[in-house]
């Protein structure tokens, strides 16, 4: 199976460009993807921030693999 070309962070930043007013045709050319891909990204990542995309980066002091992090029964947010 073919891997992903873009990370979730790159995908969300592309959607932010569209929300900021970039035309769909310009995004398609710039990122070399189809319009359908952008609509699919929008349905999956629409409204998300880059910090929400990667659960591994929720707290700077933890560097667990994602699978181990998500397997925790209770997730506690880090105090600031």
C-alpha cells in the first residue's frame, strides 16, 4: 500500500490557506493534488488546528509513541 504524501500538519495548513481566501484551483496547482483530495481533507480535518492533529505533541514533556499514548485508559491534560 502506498504511503501518504502529506503529513496531517501539511494538510491542515493547506486547508488554512483555502480558508484565508486562496482559490481552489491555485491550491490544486500548488500542492499537485486533485480538488477531490482537498474536499476529502476538508471533511476529515476541517476546523482543526495543527496542534490538534498530532496527539503525540499534546504535552512537551511526554515523548511516547502514539500507539502507547492512545492506549492509556485515562488521558490527563498537562498543567501549564
